[in-house]
C-alpha cells in the first residue's frame, strides 16, 4: 500500500507524461524536494518510476510512460519556463 506522499507523486507523474523534475513535483505537492527525492528513489527501485538525465536536469516519469523525451524540445520548454 502506497502512503499519501507516494500517491501524490504518482498523481503528478501521471499528469506529466513527458517527465517532471523533483523540484517541480515538490512545488506541486508542497513537500520539500529532499523528501520527494527519497520517495522517488524508492519508486525507481521498485520499478514504478524511471528517471532520465537531460543535461543537468533529471526527469522523472512513470515506467508505463514510454514516450521518449527529445532533449532539444525539453530544453526549449525549460528556457520558456525560466523566463
């Protein structure tokens, strides 16, 4: 049985099939990023979540989300978000 933080993380990931950063998950669910990291590590270990490194950013996504993320598109979205 998942606890409430894991459930919230999985809900955020299910709405963001292209992947989302730990910092973004943290902002969405109102939990410190270190706490999110701890739970992501466990979810990765059990195979529920995957992580992919793109430059300096690590994207988290559900293991069932097999849509590949194109690095160039992601970086463009990230740049727009920062501005």
